[in-house]
């Protein structure tokens, strides 16, 4: 294999990896308006379906529906899905889910 061919193959591989990473789904929290006259989970699935293409895909992506203190849901979404979903009626904000660690040991009173 020549040097030019090897470099070309590496370039193609790098592009494929970059595309896969850019399209990888991550968990996001989607804050929505409080639905009127519709169950929150039904509203969340309908909103997701508009972007994901089907109710089945929406149910698969939906991880949790928030109904009490806030209105919204968590779902596994790609960056392009986040962009499309942010334009849907009733969607207020979308943020990546983050895991936070509390500081402190077994004797937090000390």
C-alpha cells in the first residue's frame, strides 16, 4: 500500500468516526410547557414523535416523563434531533443530562 493510499484510508476512517460521534445519542432533559387537556406523557411522546418519525421510536427514546415539579422528559437524542426538537411547539429548553457528585465523606457533620 502506498503512502497516499494509507493517508486517504486514514482520512476516510477519521471522517466516519467524527460522523459517528456527532450522531451519537446522549441523554437530554427537555423542558416543556405544561400541556393543557392532554396527559403529560402523551404530550411528550407526541412531541418526540414529530422529530423521531414514529410513536414507537419516541417511546424507545423516552427515558422518563416529569409531571409534578416540572413539565418535561428525558430522552436519548442525537445533536441533530436536539436541534429539531428545540423548534417544536411547547419545547422551552433542552439541556444535556449531567451526573453531579456531592462532596463529603461519611461524616458530613465534621
